[in-house]
C-alpha cells in the first residue's frame, strides 16, 4: 500500500511539473509587464527566429532567438535598450499559458531587470 502511495505521489509530481518545448514559443504572442525601468504593459511576439517586443503599437526591441532545451538564447538586433549584441541565456517555463523567464547568463542589467516575475500570458 505504501509503495502505491509513493508511486502515485511521484507520478503526480511529474505530471504537475511545467514542460516547455520549442514549438510552445514559435509563432506565439505573450502579454505582460516589462520594466523599462518602470513597469509598462507589453507584448512579446515570437516569429520564426525573431522576438519583437511592443509597448502599445511601438516596437521597442527586436532580438533573434534560439532554443536549446529549456534555454532561450537572445541576441539584440536593435531597439531602445542599451544592451549590446552579446547573447543572453534565459531558462523559460510555460505553465498554464504563462511564460516565465529566469536569467541564467545576461551581462545586460537593463534586459535582465526588464522581465517581470509575474510572467507573460499567452495571447495566441
């Protein structure tokens, strides 16, 4: 009986863990707050290998991206941040249509502080 309970608890833990796959990001749009430096409503649109960040109708940043496992690798192309074109690594998770980004390696403090801990809600 105890073995059954432990197996059930372990199975529930595995099922409840968020999973992220590259196809979960490509051709999607997410809405949330970014800190630039104060929080503002923004949308992030992942298209093919490019990430477009909008505040209202204004495109504020364009980056290229790659995905390796659960790591999102960003590289600024152009935009308002002072970040150079070095790559930045973020762990991404998607759970219940909420995207969260956690900095693993990013030398740009401005970009690192831009992503809200509240995450981004999937729009499409």
